[in-house]
């Protein structure tokens, strides 16, 4: 199997007019038809393959025939060869599906819009979805409805090409919009790399289709000069809504992705309005008790419904964009602290299914961990995952050497003498002393004297920040607000209530007003945990 080479993506917007957008939309629709017909053919061949006797006989064979000298299981070659022969006989291969796609393309109108390479990449995309389903690594793939395919990529810089600031695709020459300032020099370094292929992407923003070019380049992404890798061991304890960071000289407990707003209520209201509109325009599709009728139905969507659907998609797009930006900021902050990271190998998917579905879905800590691993490997750092079943850090007490289960509501670890420390910070500090999934208890008592004041100060800062009395987040990004006052970027969101803004812990107050100071300015608004209402001048309401 060919070894995958490192690559990165440089994305740039395209300057399109109405005629170009019409042609691009038609090509996306043609690619969607190719994807659906290839997926249908792949699933049909998979079904026939699974029903064959040779497939059943191969499944009954043992997977391994023993272990090698290193103790690793050795795959059964006879079983592997039989599976390979069955897939070849039934045509469940990427080459066979690509040939089927080219036959379908040449037999209809699609041949006027797609070439050979973009047809092959689209068919390969459908085959991989069916192949992952066959291996049991994902669920049954779905067919894409109208306007549901949003990207088409070329192959080896041939059909979709990039030349001198222009993207060329089948007679279209589309200018690329570059950042003229390029403060960090990242754009120039990315364009200097060797090009693999080009992908054209469609995104719907504020009810309008926007087009982008993703240049997939060889090598690793350029590093910005302002991001310097630190040295030392850093441990994390990531929860559903907080992240505790502890090193030998640093400790911090902060809200994880604090600028990612909770839009669940907004989404819920939009979905209810969409349901009312759908029921009003399609009364024949519902039973008298309000349930939808079974079977094939024809749906009519009003203009208001389509507008609500665009509003919902735009709100989710903004949430994903801010979450991605916040993950990058958290990752860069972590890399500046050290070059060896330790954290517990937690199943965030299990958390999402059990108790913290909304918080995990909004902040996506698993995506952050994946990004940290990728960037750490690029910078030469190491990420060590700790087995939670072997260490049980949240239950251990280094004073008594005993394990005790705690309820989720217990956020403080209490020592026998009555003193206490924040639970997440304590778990992160214990993770510093884990080596090969084993807790080194001999070092705990020696290092606790220096770590205790750091952990207490970090917990105190977090409590002050949550109550609105703390210092701003160390993001260092401020922008001038109204009346010339400094307002933290991403911390304030304009609300619909009288031009007021919600102030999080990162908001910087105007000159002359101390943190937590309140000024009487009218009716008392509803207070929420960790938030203070501000008027347009940035002054707390009392």
C-alpha cells in the first residue's frame, strides 16, 4: 500500500459573476448525479457479494493464525485472499466503479459538464463511502439530494488547474482573491509549495452561494513566526465545558471555547417555525392526529420556509466557524507552554450520548484533541494519552494513597485535614506524574508543596472570572468599541434588547470603571451565570 505523504490545504475565495456561478452550479449538480449512481451501483454489488457463498465461507475463517515474535496477531492470509477474490469477481473495486461512472457520464447530458478526472474523483468518493460501510467503520451512506453536493476536486492538477492566480476548469477562468496584506507571510509560503490538486467548494452564506478554491499542497503547513513551541511537560484535564492546564510552573482553569455561543434556543425556535410552515403548505401529508403520513409524499416549501432554512444553516455555519477558530487559539496557547502533553484518553462520544450532549456538541473537545495531536506532531512535540481505567486520576488522593469515587457534582477534592483543591486542576497535576500509564506516587509529596499555591490561585481566578469579577482572558485581541472604549473581540454579541451587549469574562471595561463595579442605569435585567448585561457604552447595568 502506498504511503500517504503529508499535505495541507490553502483556501481562497473566488471572484465569480452570475454566469460563472450558473455553470459551477450545473457542474455540481452533474457531479451529484454521478455520486448517487456510483453509490447505488456500489451498494448493489456489495449486497450481491455478501450473499455469495465464498463471502460467507471467508467470514467463517479465523481472522488470525497466531502471533509474531513481538506478540502482535498475524492475519490469516487464506481469509484475506478469499475476500480479495470475491471483491474482484463482483466488481466491488474503485477501478470498476470508476468505469461505471464514465459509462454513465458518456450516455447522457453529464458528459457536457464533467471531464474524466473530476468524474473519477467523484466516483471514488462514493466508492470509499460504500467501502467504509462494508468494513463496518461507518453507517450506511445516504444519497445526496438536490444542492447537497458542495465540492468537486481535480486529479493531479489536470482538469481543475491553478495557474498564476486563476482557477481553470473546463473553459472557465476564475480569479482567486488573495489577502493583499499577508501580515504573517503564511499565504506566500503556502503558495510556494508544490501543488497536488485543486478542489472547488460551494458554501451558502447568508442565503447566497459563495465559491472557494482549496489548493491541496505537498508538505506541512507553514508555521507562523509568532507561534513558538515551548519546552516542558504540560498536562490537561478537559471537561465538557472547562479545560485545566498544569505544568511545573503554571496552572490555569478556564472555560473551554468561551466565545462559542449556545444557539440551541435559537435553533429550536427556527425549527418550530419551519414545522409550522411545512404543515401549513402541506396539510395533505399529515394524519388527523398530526403525525406524518407514511410512504412517498410530495412536499411544497414556501418562501418563508426556505428563508428559515437558510437562517438555520447560517447560524450553524457561524457556530462551526467560531468553534474552529477557538480550537486553533487553544491549540496555539497549549503549544506555547511545552512540548510534551499528557491527558486522559476520554471517550467524548460516550459523554455526548450520556449526560453532556449539548455541551460536547457545541465545544467538540474531541476535535480539539485531534488538532492538538496533528499540530504537535508537525512541531516535533509529543501527546501522551493516559488510560483512565488504569490510573483513575479523579478518584486518587496522594495524601492517603486511596481511591474514592466522586459524584459529578463534587468539583473539589477534600484532603483529610479539611483543605481542598479544585478537582479538575488536581487531576491535571496528577497526570504530570504518570509514566507509561502508571502513577509515580513517590514524586507526588515532593512536588505538592510547590504545586499547591499554583492550583489554588488558578481555581480562585476561575471563580472570579465566572462571577464577572475576574481579569480578561489572555487572548490579547481587542478592538475599539463604541465611544472609543476597548472591547474584547468575540466576547460581545449584539443582542436584540435595546442595543445592550452580553459581557463574558473576557470583556475589557471602560477607563474609570473597575471590574465588577456596577452603575445604576435603569431597570435591572435578567442575570445569568457568568454574565453581566452591558449597555452600548460598555457599563454594567445594576
